[in-house]
C-alpha cells in the first residue's frame, strides 16, 4: 500500500503517539469506575479516543489524495515557543493585559505580519480573555504591573 496523503498519515501517527503516551502515563494512577472516577480514568479514556482517532486518520492517508508535507516552519515554531515562555514569565510580573499582547504579537510574527490586523486582533482577544478569565472565572491575575 502506498501513502497517498502524507498529512493524514503522519497526523494520525501523531495522535496515536500522544494517545498511547497518555495511556502509558495513566497506568500508575488509580482508574476508578464510571460512577467514581479516579485520577487515571480521564487520561486513559482520552488516550484511547486519541489512539482510535489517530488510527482512523492514518487509514485515510492510504485512501485520500494529498499534496504532501512541506518544509518545517522553524520560524513560527520559535516565535510560538518564545511567546509561551514569555507569557508564563510575564503574567505575574507585568500583568495579564501586557502578557496577552506579548503572546499575540509574537504568535503573529511567525507568519504574515500586518500590524493593523494584529493590533485589532490583540485588542479583541485581550478584551475577550479579560471577560472570560478575569471577570467570568474570577482568576486572580493582576491586570497590570501596578495593580
């Protein structure tokens, strides 16, 4: 059999790998039952679902015609990784709002960067995240470094 859609095949393999890893890691936790779930219940079932989903996606890699996998986006990966690390550092030190702006701008820098679009997206996302996490869930993050 020939792989006709590399995207589907390799994304399915990725799902299978994460699913099996979740099952393996959850082995050491008590499983419990459906009515009284233990700490291993959710990761085990999540791993089973991910594995089955990965198998289904990988099988389509043999049936569907795909374009192939392009080169790896190192620049985007570097910007996203940096954004996540800086967000984790910045949220307690300079506040929720500046940390959100940092993560959004760095995430956008890995692709076509249009300052007006990123600025509008940042404002909308910061307001939405503020409404959800600060007001809705009442998480105790400082909004700015002076508060």
